[in-house]
C-alpha cells in the first residue's frame, strides 16, 4: 500500500513529461514576422589564389579564415516552407610566404550581397541559400607592430559575384541556436599584378587570373 503514492507520483510525472514533449513538438518555432540574424566564423579553400605565380619566390595559402554576418526578413510562406530576403556581408583572407619588404603579403577580400534563404524541413531547420553582389579583394603588406602599423597595397580589384549554399540549424532555445553552413562563392577578379612601378617587383606584370570558386564552411549563431 505504501508503494501506491510513489507509483502515482511517477505516473503523474511521466504524464507531465509526456505533455511537455508533446507541447514542445507542437510549438510553432517559425514565424513570418521576425527577421533572422546570423554571425559565423569558418575556414575556406580558394584553389585559384594558390595557383597564382608571383614574380618573387613563394606562394599563397589555399586555405584561410572567414567571418560573415547576415540579416534576412520573411517574404513568402508556402507548403510548410518560407522564403526570406536579406543581406550578407563577409570577410575572408589568405596568407602567403611571398615577402614584399619587411613582411609577407596576404590577400583579403570582402563581399556584400543581397540574398535569399529558402527554409524548409521540420521546424524549418534547413535552408538553401543564394546571393549575388559586389566583391572586393586586395593584396597588401602590413608592417610594424600594432598600433604602429603601416599598410602597402600592391593590388586591388572589385567584381560582381555570387554564392550558393546550404545551412543546417541545430537545437537551441526556441528560435536561436547553433548553425552550420557550406557556401561556394563564384567570382572572377581578372589578372593579378603589381599596380605601381614604384614598388619592388613582387607580383610581377601578370601573376595569373584570380578566380573562384571559394569553398567555405562556417559555424555560427542564429536567432529570430
């Protein structure tokens, strides 16, 4: 008889837990009124920059690091999926062992692209991403110690480009949590070379064409 209260308590706790799980499954985690924001860090592979042939001995690293931020606003919802429109902005860089005067040069790039996200799946945790916009890249030497640093720009170019990608959201507190994304950027910056005859020949007259694709993998945080 003494076991009955305990069994009753366990049964009640199980029922409450079951109701909680059911309620959790029924939560509408997707809203058509709140924007979605993302910030992410990652690594990338840029085969095109590793294929450059500078006038000086050395080469650029194929792998590098990147940072991106994005904001998207819901536009349409249909058949348990939704389309969001927004802006992506990012930075990425690749180092080298090509020395200019006192330090090795490196390439840095930035992009700003209007973009779309098509979100689908259970609780809309998956998305196909696409964007197109402006890309800017330069090759520079930074000399000295922070904050007394000097910058010498050897080459700079801008171009129109775009990307395609996929994103997977992981668990979190309602409409926030960790995300994993893969993006492929397509852009053609044209021929790379020293842009000033005053500099010591470093890149040369034609080190080759700098083109994509750039393959990115990023881990970040998203919230709505």
